[in-house]
């Protein structure tokens, strides 16, 4: 997992709150597939969670 991209995703979610992975990718200027891969790993680690509100969103897990 790219630690640099992971850090960028965390910062993006801190600023934007819940977001779609396609919006994260667009905002960071990277491919959606890259974001999807890292977000899945982050979800397995309990760092983010998926929300299903008509469509799926990702948000940081509050600790």
C-alpha cells in the first residue's frame, strides 16, 4: 500500500468528511482503482468505514 497516497486520502477525508472513492481520486488526481485498493485495505484495518446512503461513501472511523 502506498503510504503517501494513504496519507493523502486521510487528509482528504479529514477535510471533506464522507466521500465517494471516485471523488477522492478526482480530488487527489489519481486513478480510482488506486484509491479503491487503499481504501479496502484501510477498511480491513478499521481506519475507514463504508456508508451506504443511496450510494456508497467512505469516511474515517472516529476513535
